C-alpha cells in the first residue's frame, strides 16, 4: 500500500472558504460562511437539500448576514475546535460561531421532507 494513499474522504474535500470579505452570509442550518455569489453558485455543501444553488431568493431565506465570529475548519476529524463547536462532521470551510435568525416554515418543511431535523438558532433577548 502506498504511504501517500489516504482512505479519509474528508482529505479529498476542497474547503469552502469565502472569496473576499464583502456580502458574507452564514447558512442558517450549518453556519457555513461564504459570499452571496458562492452560495448561489455552489449551494451549501452541508445541506444540499436546501434549494440555494441558482436561486437568490432561496439563498436569502436560508442564509443570514447577521453572525458573530468565524472559525476555519480545515481538517474536521482532527480539529478540537470542530468538536468544541459541534461542527467536526461538516465540510471543511469557514463557520460562524453564532448566527442570528431562523429558517422559514417552507424551508423547514423541505428539510423534514428529506429526513433532516432543523434546530432553530437561539435568539438573544
């Protein structure tokens, strides 16, 4: 067996990092941070059930510009920060530490139809 061979599927994943610092948004489900254009072009790798790709209105419903902090998760399986933030099973990329807002009822129904459970984000008083 070749020493360079790796059976880790995460190692083959290209991290999703924002291109620039303008028009950043965070996914309301996974907290993945990208630019508006990246979400429209690529969708959210962690929640492919959401109809974000190619649909600006859906992207605006499923993401938020209101988030605090950001952490880069490049090797999710080995990252103590990933475990601490509960994102160690997600696609490599940049993640918000906290997001503000929640999915619309329509988007929650899409997730549920696909067997996914949505946990609303905590709201500050």
